C-alpha cells in the first residue's frame, strides 16, 4: 500500500514575493504542472542510506520535467499528460514515450527490418526495432502492447493526483543492478533504480581491509599499495588498491632471448622475446642446419629423413638419405591452381605453380547482361549501371555490373527532423527518421534547478521554479526586514510592505513601498544574444513620496467656529467661508459685515447712526453717529392727542417720558366733553374726556326713529329702549347695521296690507309677457337644424364623386408611368447595341491602321 505521506500534498512556504508568482499562474495551465513528489518517492531510500545517491539525478530530472509540464514524447514532440498511456525504455536511456507512438514506431522499424532481411534471403524472425533515443535493439516480440506502470506490476494504472503520473504508488521492488539480491526501496519511479543502500560487510579490492559499506558501493579502495604477486611471480603490484587485474610488471632488467645469443634491457612483462638471428644449429642428421628462427629447446629431427615424395606428390620414396635430392616423376603436376577450378598442366616441378590460370573460358558478368570468352583469371565486368533502388527507397544503386546485392545507401539522409532545428545525420534510410538525439537543458537563473527536454519542444517550455534564494539585495528602506524571494528571471518582485516614511507634517506614507529597484535579471531566453547582455545593468531610482494625502480639519481665515473644512494635509491653501466676519467693531455696538477675511486685515468702519436705546426710553434715535458712550438727553418736541381726540398737546420728549403714568394721563386730558360715539350707537359720549372705552349704550337717552318692516309706521323711542327691544327679541344690537337700526321693531297695520297686494298684481303682469316672446326663438332653432342636415347630405354626395374622380386620375398616372418605363428600356437597349457596334468598328479600323498588312 502507498504510505500515508505519499497521499498528502506537500506543504508550501511562500514569502510575500512568492505569492505573486503563484497567483499570476493562470488556472487553465495548472493541469500541465504536477506536485513535487520527490520527498515521498525518496523517503524510504534516504531513511536507510542517510544521503542522496548520484543515481537519483535522472529520477529528479524526470520529476522536475513532470512538475513543470515539460515531459514530452520524442516521437510526436507533444506533451505527455498524466492520463496518457506511456512506455519507457528500460535498457539504457529510460526515456518515456506515448504508447501509441512507440507501437507505431516499433511496427514501422520491424517491418523495414523484415523487408531488408527478405531482400537478402535471411530469416524473417530476426527483424528488430530500435529505441528512438538510445538505439538499443529489441526483437519484434517485445513490441509494447499494454500500458503498465514504471515498475511493471500494474497494467493501466489509474490516474491519481496525489501520486506520480504513470506510477502505481507502490514500492518499486525491482531487482537492483549487479544482482546483489536486494530490491529497490523507492516508490514506483521512472529511470534506473539507484544503488542498493543496504549495509554489508566487504573487503577492498586488494583484500587487506574489511569494512561495512552500502551494498551498492561495496567495492572500494583502501588507498594502500596493492602488493599482489604479479604474473611474473617475482615482483608485486606497486599500484594503489584498484579494481580488476593488476597491470603488467614494469620492472626493468637484462634478459636473454630464447636462443640465448642476445641480451637486452627490457621490462619484466617483455622478458620473453626472440632475436632476429637464425638458429642454424646442426640437426640430428649431422648434415643440415636448423632453419627456424630464435627459439628455445631442441631443434628437432631433420625434416628430410623418412618418407619422401616427388614435387607433385604422386611418387613415394622410402629409405632415401636426407642429403639425396628427390627426382621428378615426369608426370603432369595436376595441382589445383588458385582459381580452384583448373589444375596445373605443367610437368612435375619444384616450386609453386603458375600464379594465374590462363585457360580461356566463357564467363558472364555479375549482373548477367554480358557473356564473353576470357582467361580464367580475368573477371568480366560490363558497363551497365544498376538501376535498382537501394534500401532507402530514394536513390538508385548506379554501381557498374551489380550482382543484385546492392550495398546500403551511402548518401546522408539530411532530412529536417521534427524538431525543425537539425537535419538527420544518418545514412539515407527508409521510413521516418529517428528523433533528434539532442536534449536541450532548461535551467533557472542560478542554474541550480534544471531539466532536459527534447529538441524542438524548448520553445514551449518555461524555466523551472527554483527553491534557491535570489542573490539580488533590495535597495529600498525595508531591505533589513523584507522576506527573501526565490530565484527568478527578469526583475525582482516589488516590495509589498507599506512605505511608512514620515512626512514633515508628522503623518506617515501609507502607500506601498516605492523605493529604488535593484537592476533586474535578464529575461528568460533559450539563445541569449550577446548584444543584450549589457542591458539592464543600472538600478531604477525610487520615486519620492507623494504629497501627504491625509484629511485634516482646517478652519477658515476668519477662524469661525463650525466653518471648518476637511482638506488634504498637503494642500496649504487657505479658504474663506461664506459667513460674515462677525468681529466686534470699535464702536462696541455692531459687528463686521464683511465676508470672512484674514484677521490681520482691519475690519470695516461703522458708518451707521446710533441705534442704542435711550434712557429713559424714547422713540427718537440718537442724532450722533454710532458711539460707545451714553446718548445725550432727548430734546425733541412730541405731539400727544387728548383721550377723546378733540385737541393735540405738545410736550418735550424728556419731560413727558419722565412723568409717571397717572401724570401722563392727566396731562393729556383736554377737560371738555368726550367727542367719541358710543359703541353700537350713533350718539356721542356724554362724559368728560376720559381714558378707555365710553360707557354702555343702554344708558343713552337720545331719541331714535323706530319703524315697521315695510317702513310705513314710525315712532320716536329713547336709544336705551331700542337696545332693550333688541335684547328682548333675542338679537344683539351689535349685529344690526347702522341703516337698519330701529327698523322692524314696530308691527304693520291695515295700510301696510293694501300696499302689499298692489305690488303683487304688478309683479304677475310682468311675468306673463315673458313666455310669449320666447316661442318664436324655438321655431327658428328647429329650422336651423333641418338646414344643417340637408347641407351635410349634399356635401356627402359631392365627396363620393370626387373620390371616383381621384381613382381614375391615379389609374391614368400609373399607365403613363408604365408606358414611359417600357419605352425607356426599349430605346436604351437599342442605344447600347448601337454603341457596341460602333465601338467594334472603331477597334477594327484602329487595328488596320496599326497592322496594315493584315
């Protein structure tokens, strides 16, 4: 089962500057980048070994490529997605391909190999196919058919976002190299398994020192002299403890050759040598010398002793002495010549036969197009060039007199590979070219993190995210507290802290840091140009803090309470409110009426008259201009009417106002009768000039004329009797108008009734005349209606006739327009035909003038 740690996403620690990088990555591009699984995959190995093996480099490179979305198929140069079925080479390169791509590649390669074998008459079962990258040969039976994980335990492994893509997530458990007996402890992974991390007891190469070592690194050197006995059995190895056999002995000495005639100084490994002097020792026969070169041991018996034959070998001689020459048999030599067909025609002879067979035979050329009689030693070659197409399928053989076994094409393929950067360097071949073997390394700016991608896919790659720190120090005021950011291309991320620089006013800048920016790194390019290396060497100076943007309450120039305004602190402009100045003028009575102004400017001068209250109270204004001290006494003469209004008194204002209220009333009285009328009465007050209202009218004794309703009967009553009569009848005398006062209090008599009847008869006669005058008006009204109805009917008949006439006019107008259009079209067509004929005639005349012979 997969460990719990492998199912959990690794934590990420990002600084302020790192968060911007992670946020800028678009959401659509996230499926192309995988999680960093290196911690979970290498956990078991590191727990045992305690260190990382150099064998993990290839696995880390694959993980980096997978995490950055740079894993590509070498055949189609497309990205390998986490859900795509794959196949990886397990022999040498461990490259990953799409399963469909490698199946198509293997079938094409094996079919081409079978075709070549069939053309040469070889067995079809020997067809092979090569890995597109490392070119290791595989038999046709090993064409991948199923999608398996890297360790090969599970077919069609399901995609899990928390484990490595194309992996089962289990322990690899493959046998390690060197067949040490242990198995791989990593989780299912790509690339070669690392060296065995188990601890075993082992000895050094020379066998002197015993130590406990990792099983994968159990072969070690003790760094002492080897001291093994060399092959010479005389000297020991002087090399440092080493692997494999000891080198040849290099000790120098004087040694004799095998025959013992020559002595030379040589290395021990070359002590056995042969001189150039022949042996020439006397053989056992005592008649001949040894014909061998320098040798050791006995020379042997004489080769001419025993059974001997003639030169051709047909006749045998027994018991012939070694110093007697064997005679020739006289027959034909009959030894086979070098051609292997004919025999030597000469008589038995000593020495070699003739080198060349000169027998004339009929021979054909290799291609079979020419037959000719020539000596046997000569070959027949025609001048015909072979037109067969070679194995490449593109070029003809063109070899003279080819025997049909055309050699492989010697031309260079030189086709542009799919990477579009290189050309195929292989000899001309059939089928698709092998993928470009060049791997492009893409690294971060510092070069610590890098991965390799197939040539042709580097343009779509982005640099890997490096976990190392950027070495560029910030230049702003926060360089001591800012968090470090990771290695990157281009400019460093901006400082995200608050500026916090203090203004002269005491506030602090709350904007994001805008200090100087350090010089940026060059942008990421696969092939940087030399001309651009010197650019961006200078740092960007920071900008000054903007004016203080804080809002503060500021009073107007007149410092009025409640007229403060919210203003920007950096705005030093002063304002004037719409209120009056309001400062007390020098007069001490009035305030400045100017619009709000600076206090340093003097207020206006008071030009108003004095408006202070005079003591004692007086309605007259002070004649002096506005002043601060007390006003002078009022000497104005005032007029005051008496209580009844009959006369006017003249007093001095100061004298009259200093009198008491009772004395003022007594001074204003005229001493005569009151001239005011009683209320609700037409008579004057009978009392002396007094203050207040006159007495009640019920006490009035003046005579009043009283009448009946028709004003026929009348009598004289006292005024108080009339008031009493109104009160007794329930009416208030105040409601009675002056002209109706006293009317209706008396009752009417018989004279009043006869007068009323005469008035009614006159009224009846006036009403009877009115209807007779209105009758003719009704008849005239009815006649007007009949006339109007007849007139409307007459108008209706006239409008119908006009409607018919209008329709006829429209029809006539439409016919005229239609006829005119038809005539225009007809004559226009005729005119166009005439113009066309005229232009043709003019063209013919022009051509005749230009070419008169035609």
